[in-house]
C-alpha cells in the first residue's frame, strides 16, 4: 500500500497561472481532505469530500476548486494563483469507521507563487 | 465558529526537562481530540482522546482530556533532542472526520 500520494512535491508558479494538485489514496477510504499549512497557522482545511460524489467548503476555500474524481482521487485546483497561496498543501484521507481511526496524511506539496 | 487554541506557541528546553503543551477548544459537535507530531513533513499521529478514553500514555508521552473545561494537555517527560518538532492539536467535529487544528506548538530541545 502506498497510502496517500501527492503530486507534484514542489511547484513554482507565476501570479495568474493555474495548476492542479493531485491526491490519491489506495486504502479505500470514504473521505478525503485538502489542507494548507502556513508558518504559525497549523493546518487549515480548504475543502473536503465526505464521500464519493460530494464536496464541501472548509475554513479557507476562496481561490480554490476541488474535484472528487472517484473514490481514490481528490484534486485541488488553483485557477489564478496569487502570492497569498504560497503554502504547503497536505491531502488526507479517512476511512470513517471504526471510531478510533484517524486521518492519514500525504507527504505534502510545497507551492511557491511569485 | 469552531476554534482550537494551543499554548505556548514555542518552547525551548534542555534535554531531560519535562514539558506540558496545552490545547483548549470551543467547537460544536465534538467527537474527539487528537495530537500530532510534525517534523518537516506530514503530521504523524500520537493520540486520540474521546469521551470514553480521556487519558492516554505511550512511553514518555501522555495526554489527558478534560471535557468539562474543554482542554487537553500533552506531557513529555525526560525530553530528548528527537522530540524537537511542531506539536499539533486537532478536534474532530461531526461525523465526517473533519478536523479543526490549533496553531501548533514548536518545541526545541537543546542538548
């Protein structure tokens, strides 16, 4: 099992460019999440998908869109990148049950917007 | 608005010291509280505390949850340089696995 994988690992964009961050999990988990992490801010939830076919906004959704392509894949799109979106992005997945389970995180994507 | 607050934000200690990290929360529909350790990569899971499990211990690390006062503490005894990391507290709300994170506490353990 690869767990949660993210591509790319690192990306540099110019202001106004677009890109899609890819996330995939092979654990048959129902729920998937996108977070961003900035220095001193912990992790903030951007969007999540509680189950295949559904998506919901998190704490900081502005400037992002998501697609739950199938049960395995959950992508995050920046339509017009801004310097404020420079951050480390983590994807996570969660099985839902049993109750003692927790989220599994991918290795992160470091994004720099110039 | 759901909120999780950690203190202190940063801490510098020497090897062998004992540290206590704090996490307070105000959320609707509390399900569990989780502690993670992060060392320059993805967070790694330490503990989950729920209504039915308010105290956990693993080696030199231990944690308690006070559901009445809405806080948790993470204790690390006999600290080592390998304990240097960001410690994140998160609260799970609802039944979708959604987590609200605190700002994190950066711990530096000096030799």
